[in-house]
């Protein structure tokens, strides 16, 4: 049976989340399960939704993407992390 890949978007910029949401919508096998505006909210959403992939902004207020990724590396099940950033 075909199963969707669950994706979580974590970015503090609403426009960036909107763009990622639009890109995901082009793929029938990807399902957005949650969005978060900071690292702490991303970790909470991961614990609740168990995404397969986390699209993670590096620069966010509070707990940033790098710290969130370090914590997600210890999660079970461990999601794949893709860093998305506007910085060089």
C-alpha cells in the first residue's frame, strides 16, 4: 500500500513557510502534518506527529534550527532533517 511521507515545516518567516507549503503541494506523496515558527515548537510538533522529514530553518528565535536538529538526532523515530535557510 502507498503511504504518504509526513513532512513538518519549521521556519519563523511566514512567507518562507508559505513557499515550502506550495512546493510540497506539487508532490502527491508528501503530506504536510504540521508547521512551527521556532525550534521548541518544532520539537513539540515532531513528538506529536512523528514526521518522516523536517524542513528546518537554521536561524529562528529561541531554540534555533541547529539546536533543534541536534535534539531530533536523538529522537525515535528519527526524522530526516533538511536545512532551509535564506543565509549563505
